[in-house]
C-alpha cells in the first residue's frame, strides 16, 4: 500500500513538473516532503529519506530535461527551416528552369514560324504582298506600338510610308519628322539600330527628342548597295529583339528581290530616256483598250506624233541635245494628258498616244493643245537653246477603223498628210 502511494506521488510530481513552472512544483514537493517527514519518518526513516530526496530531485531533473528538449526542438526547427529554405530555392530554380525551357521552346517555335513565313514572302513579287505577310506576322507574334516601312525615292527623299499598328490594317501615311530623322541617321550610319531608352547613346539622342519611345529597332534596306528603305518598330520588348531581327532580315532579302524585280519590270515597259511606255508595252495597252472600247461601245482615239526636222537638229546640235529635247517633249505630252491616257515612244522621234473614251472632236482639241505647247516651248540643252514643232495624225475607233493595225495605219496616213501640208499641223 505504501509503495503504491509513493509511486502515485512520484508520478504526480513528475507530471506536474512537465506542466508547471519549476518554482510551483518545488513548493508542492516541499509541502509533500514536510507532510511525509512528519508522518512517516519514525515508522520508515530510510524509505522516507529516499522518497523525500527523490520527489525533490524530480523537478530539477525534469527542468533540465525540458531545457534539453527545448534546445533540441529549436535545433530541429532551425534545421527544418534551413531544409525548407533550400527546398524553396530548389523549387524556384526548377520553376525558372521550366519557364526558361518553355520560353526557349516558344522562341524556337517562333523562329521556325519565321522561316516558314519567309517561304510565303519568297513566293511574292509585289511589295504590298510581302509587306502584308510581314505585318500580319508582326501582329501575331509580337507586342509593339507601331512599325513603319519608309520607301525612299533617291538620296534622302521619301516616296511612301506604310504603317502597322496592333488592331488596325496597314495604312499608307504621309512622312513625318521622325521618318526623316531616322532616314537621316540610317543614311549616315548604314547599319541596324537597337535602342533602349535607359541605354540610349548620346549620338542618337535626337531621335528620342523627336518622338518618345521605350525601345526602337531600325533596319536599313539596301538595293544594289544603296539604301532604298528603312524599316523601324517602336516599343518592342527586349525579349523579342532577336526574333524580330530574324524576321526583318528575311523581309530585307525579299524587299531587295521585289525592288529589283520592279526595276526590271519598269525597264521592260518604260523607255529609259523619255520615261514613257516602250513601243511593245504601248501596243499591248492599245490592244487592251481597243478590246474594252469594243465591249463597251465607246470611242478611242489614236494619235501619232513626229517631231519636225528632228534629224537635222540632231546633226546640227548633236545627239545629247536631241536627247534633252525628247525628254522635255515627253514631259509636255504627259502634262497635257489624263492619268488614264497612254503615251509611248513609238520610234526614234515618234510618239503615240491613246485617248480612251474620246472621239474625234476631243482628240483634235488635245492634239492641238499639245502642238501649241511644243511650238511655244524653248529647250535649254547644255549650251544650246532649241525649239521644235510637231506634226500629229489622228485616227478614231470605230469611225475610221475597227482593228489595231488599221487604226495605226490610218493615223500614220494622217501624220503624212500633216507633214505634206507644211508640218506643225494636226490632221
């Protein structure tokens, strides 16, 4: 019975030592010690002394154990926090690696798409077509404020400007001050420009003065080593710079091809001296207009012009002076015609004109105006001052002839009559 009492007391003291503070447990153990000492010392002195020592030692032993346990817990928590921190770092690295891989895959897909798009552009022979494909690709793959294609016309001159904006179709714009500024920079530098506002070099500060932008990429477009255009894009994020350079490089190749093709086409249909249609192209257009007039049952007038005494002037002043006269005459012809009319160089000093939808009366008025303007003109060529006159023969569809060859022959006969009548005449 005494053993159970002692054991129960020790268990209670031990339990309370874990639940209460050391001072509280000591007060309780001292109180129990006094009670046991008074009641049990005489009956069992040895057991009593041992019991008293034990119940008073338990709080100190337990406190020491609690401190060791707390220290161990703190160490375990520190280790856990370190492991957690390392895990978070590894998770972050893994996340970044995954994002990087996804970004790399996305860039790879973009690059592959860009090369596929270059195939589409390579099948086109018109500038509007390749720029349409280029602009559609820009809108699909990139974020930007606007992109512009500036087409040059000679040294520093701007022929046309095409603008691409998100959510809008490609628009033809009038050139502004920024277009002129960037053309000036590219004309002197002749190399691509990549600008980020915070990294902007002093030499290009004038561009940001003209227009506010966060980023700017500008690509000069060359044809036969001459700048024929400038392509630039504003506010494109830096992560897209590399892919945009790939796309613009493909566009530059196709731009070079198309401009050369247009030049070849123009050379094949335009007389290099007078800048009017060649004889072959003029006859093709005459045949087309004649068929249209037949379908719509409308008039068509054909004018054959020949400069009077041109060979004598060539012999007297030389061919260089004669070339200047031919150029100036072609300018007068174009100035007196509508845009829908066709003028061509038919032979050495012969020109031919097609007036669509005009009968004999209107053709006579146009021919007389041309004759009078050429007669009144004074051509300055090198050190010479030259004047000339022109004889003009007219034939009209369907009044005179119904097919092309007969129409030309009829006008040629009328021209012969004008010359026979003393030249500088309209017949």
